[in-house]
C-alpha cells in the first residue's frame, strides 16, 4: 500500500468500515522519493510493536484508533501476549479516496465535501514541541511563508523549545506533500470548524502521551505526524502508525533519534542536491535518479537503533541488541 507497509484486505471498506492487516516491512522512504534501495533489518517488526504499544496507550486514555491487535501464528493478540516480535497488525480499514489531479501540483478535492463517514482524511497533522535546525518550519519562516504570530508565539528560532506545542497540517495524498493552513485543511478534507478544533485537540492529547512515554527513555519528543479517519459514525480516530521512529523526531541530548538520521545521511550526497533541484517537477524522480546505497556499518547501526527503541519503549526484550544509549553512540561514531 505504500513505501514501508503492505496491506492485506480481509473485508473491503465500502458503506461500512472494513478489516485488514498491515504488514510492516524493512523498507524505508525519505523526502517523498519512494522505496529506497536498501532495507533495514528488523525495522518492520520494530515499527509494528512500537506503534501497537502507542495504540494500546491511546485506547487506555479514551482516544479512538483503528488498532485491533497483533497477529502471531495466525492468532490475534495484545502486545503483552506476544512470544516474539511480529510485523503484522490487524486494523479497522477505511476508504482511501484520492483527490483528482488536474494539472501538475493542482488537485480537485471536491469529492470530500460529499463524504459523510468511513474515509481517510487527506491530511497529515503535525505537532511541534521543539524546532530543530532541519525543521521545515525554519525554512518556511525564512521564506516568509509563515510567521510566529500565526501560531500565537512571539518568536520561533532554530533549536528552540516552544512555549507551547503548535499544530500544523500538510497534504497526504498528493505527489509531493505541501504544508497548508488550517483553513485549507478544513476545506480540502470536508470537515467543519468544530471537527478542525477536535482534530487539533486530539493531536495535542496524542502528543502528551508520546512525550510521557519517551521521557522514560530520556528522549525528547520534538515533533511528530498523525493521520486521522472518520469511522462509520463520523467520529475521528487515529490511523496508520503513531509514535515510532518514522512518525516522530526524537532526540537524546541533542542527538537525533529517528528516521531523521537517514535524511541526514542522504543530505551529504550529490543525489540529495539533485533532489532539491528537481523535486516537484513532472517526473522529478526520474530526473533525480537512483539513490546511493547505505554503507553496511551505518545500516547495521540504524537497525540496532530501531531494535533498541522498541525494546526499551515496550519493556520487553524482543530483540538481542545493545541498549538504546549504546546504539545512539554507535550512530554518532559511524557518521563522524
């Protein structure tokens, strides 16, 4: 179904919600390019059990989501019932309805005004607690596309812990994701003012849950993205994945602990410089060409990072891997 997950459909969503299974793979994607040439050993299982952990935490505080359980040896289980790490998660399945592409970088979202329930919102909702140097927010501030006042803040600068979390929106189903205002988010997804505020409120609650849980690991929850859908009763629920190293940007004493490390690796390459030049143009992936492969020591260090994060988050040693702090140190050594 995408760059990093496959989907098995048990019951297709139509008028009513369906049922399916996410199969988390070891693939990865950065910069909207699509599947990269390498895979990260055990990444899929790590993502699966990490997001299952957060879905179960969200359930416990009354936040609706599409998680139904994990599949091991053909049986549906809760996280604490697993014997080993797994890559399969059973979910409630909603309709994914894509906007019509009119011309390059232009889309028709009018269909979303006709939908009442059981569909994926065509948005990514982003929360921010901290503004890192590589945050897109820094770039957009420099370009004059946004102002601190837009978020109710007096100033925003790199490496700043924000006075209060902010919520932003980007498109989800376009060829290249773009940041949009709350007003446009409401317009393209067919939601009301009340539903937009509810979307923000749930996002901040999810943010608090993630922050609380990763603080145990001495990690700072800098920012993260969340996806939402409407269920059969037009009630919002959290979908896709949440709280993982792919969805969030965590840090440990100022050191990146997330998929951002892979982006950092590629930013050093000529391939990335071509990507910056061509991204967004028609057939831009062909113009950019194939990404370079990861060197083996770095790939192994990234694999240990994913394994260690899920071990320590869940509190069960599913993977035989060094502690998280050692995995972070190894990443730093390899990147020097």
